């Protein structure tokens, strides 16, 4: 299989934000998250957390990826209605089989 680093992956930082939400509010949170420009996907998941948001922000010159993601996306997700707790995971490097899907 051909794996490559897609151009958007070089220009953007992706993070996965796991959200614990109020009971029975998963779909409401997903809809709210998808209204945010930085959120490109929202998934209802099993386990300790209820929803996973995939966020993507443009890389900033001379700014750490985590700081950039936090300043532009994580704080917004944490402030969303019905979100009780979050666990953000910032990708360090990425590859994909589907560069056209980004």
C-alpha cells in the first residue's frame, strides 16, 4: 500500500479531543461541535469518554502545535454546552492512505 504524507497534513495540526458529556446529550454535543470551524469530525465512542472530536488547525510558524491547538480549538470544545470533561491528544506525526480525503 502506498502511504504518504498529504500536503494538508504538513500545513495543519490535528488533534483528537475525547469528551465526557452529560447523559443522553452525545448527539447534541456532536451537532454543537460540528458548528465549530476547527472540528472536522465528531464521533460517538465507547469507553470512558462519550464523544471524540477531530480538530484541525493551521500550523503557525514559531508556535508549538499544542499551544496552537489549545488556543484555537481545545478551549472552544471544553466550553461547549453539555461537555463535562475533555482529554485532548495532539498528533505528533501523521500518514494516510487517502490524501485526497483531507
